[in-house]
C-alpha cells in the first residue's frame, strides 16, 4: 500500500510508448523540479520560522500570566 502525504501535488505526468520522447521530456522536467524543490524549501523554512515565532509568543503570554498570578498572591498577603 502506498499513501500520499497531505499537500502532495502530481503534475507533469507523461504516458507514452516513445522512449526517446520520454527521455527528452524527463530532461526538460528535471530542470523544473529543481526549481520546485527550492521553492518548497523556502516555504518550509518560512512555516518553521512562523511556527517558532508563534511558540515564542505563546511562551511569553504564559510567563506574563504567571507573573500576574504571583502579583495577585502578593497583593492578597
């Protein structure tokens, strides 16, 4: 059984019985694939940075809440 990851896109599918034509198309498409890989790497890096930024913001919010709780305890005393 084979499963496809979410977000996988199939394009540039070629069905032929002409091996020479297939080889030429493979060479042409290979250059396109390299560009697509670079774009995917850039997209993944941007998503990683965004995720890290959101996590830092959540951690900061939790720290602020903890400080507020401590201040309220001190005020009660």
